[in-house]
């Protein structure tokens, strides 16, 4: 390209930054996808070309996460929010209990949906601590009779993240990984199901990824609407109806990018480095800045913090905006500041924010 592309310091919480290389490839292929004379958006979802895109994305996700054979990878719609409903609709029988660990606003929403289908029970909660921490594994009540145990692996709004997941034995573990999927290695076999809206770490909004164990899927209720059954999508390779083809193409390109960057180990290492820049500034600020999350529960994806002086906080956000930083306002329910440092946010962008924070403190204390 002849013109230099202006790229923002994008800390949006979701939809969020996408890798520049992926955007440029999509741009180059936009009007003529691989010699078809059509955009990928104009292809039939039943064509060999699109099926190639679709199956390659599934294969690459399997490879990156080392997903065992007895798991299905599904591409659904309706966001992570529809999963809040589909999970109890499929897996809760009337009068049956399901366990939920409450670690923030998204967990609460999942819990509320389950009430429509059965009896959700709190297995642990950090609500009384304003969701500043992830409950200790020893606090979690494992109820073998529950249909499943649900948790949110990364709390996008409060900025906390699970470091070690509970071992639940025969109790199926389900995780909402919307905001930290593919940010580090995990052992998929520990989970009966993982789900994530794409718009934080995987691609544009419009696709929801579900990774589900076949034996668990087979236990689902059958008397529910066709489109809301996991079995419908698993039987049809997620092509029962028209899928969000462009979103799946973009997801596929993001997965190739993760592979090219060195896979999940390299991504995890970089994510740690990125977050460290910003947490170090907070920790070395003598209380000028302070974090929302307790140190042992800090998220590498969403860094929530405050400027101790409220007037200065307003000034900080205003000056950061003028300096070209996007998306730093905390969620309306928490306030303060939040820097979302997802996979596609470059190291340099995080360093630029850290430098800006240091300078702002020097100029204002
Ligand atoms: C963003 C987010 C959601 C909501 O996702 P939608 O795709 O908008 O429904 C759910 N859970 C978590 C953890 C999130 O970060």
C-alpha cells in the first residue's frame, strides 16, 4: 500500500482491535476471493470455496487448542448472550439444579437465564467483594447432582481472570470464555463446553464459537426449538441454515494469524508482557493509580484501574482521548478506567499507554 494506514491505540472492550495483517488480507481479497470474481460474502454457503474456509477455520481452532476428537466445534449466532439461554434450555431438566459461580455481570446474566428453565444455585460468589477477586478453589461447592457448573473465565467488566480452573470430576464444567478465549493454553478436556462471542479475541461480532463434548451434547433435551438445539448444528457442521459467512472467514484469518505469531504459547507470553507494562505503572505509582482487581485475580485481558483523585481521573481520560487512546473509559457499572489488551492489541500500543500514564502522573502530582 502506498498510503500509511493510521491505526488507533485501540483499547476497546469489544468489538475490539483486529490484527492489521488480517484486515489487510481481507481488504486485498474483498472483491475477488481466490479468483472466484466474488467476495467471500457473495459465495454460496454451500459452495466448495466457502466450505473450504469454514472447515479450515474449524481445523485450525482444533489444532491451536489441541481439541480432543470427542469434541465438536460449532459456529453459532446470537452472541455469548444466547448461550446463557441455550445452555439451560438444552441441559437443565425441569426441577433440576445447575451450579453457577458468580464473578461479575456476565455470570449474573447467565444465572438469570437459567432461572427460566430450572433452579440455578450459587456455587461461589465474589459479589460481596464487589467482584474484585476470583473465589478460591476451596470455596467452590461442587454439587454432583447439578446438571453442570458454569463459570466465566475472564470478567471483562471487573478485570478478573481465573488462573486455575476447578476440577469437577463427573460434574460437567461449562465456561464462558468470551473475553479470554485463545489468549493462553488451556486443557479443553477439563470442560464439557466452552463458548465465546468472537468480538474480543477471535474476530468481528456475529459468530459465537462453541466447543462441546459429544457425550455431553447427547444428553440435551430434545423438545426445544430446532435452531436452539446444539444437536442441530452439530449434525450439520454448523451449516443447518446460512451461517455468518464473512465473520467465519475473518475468524479463520485470525486463527491463521495466531498460528503465524507462534501459537498460543507465544501469544500468552506476549499478553503477559503487555499487561505487565500497565500493571507495573499502577503498582509503582504510590497510589496515584490503583487497580480494581486483587493482585492474584488480575486479568491479562481487561485492566481495570482508577486514578485516585476523581477530578484527575476525568482529566486523565480526557487527555488520553486527545492523545489518541480509544476505549479507556471503564464500564458504566464500575466506572474508572479499563484498558482491554486482547490478543490483537500490539505490544507497542500497551507500552504507549504505560508511558502516557507515567507522564500524566509526573505532570499532575
Ligand atoms: C462480551 C461478553 C459477553 C456478551 O457477548 P455478546 O456476544 O455480546 O452476547 C458475555 N460474556 C462475556 C464474558 C463477555 O465478555
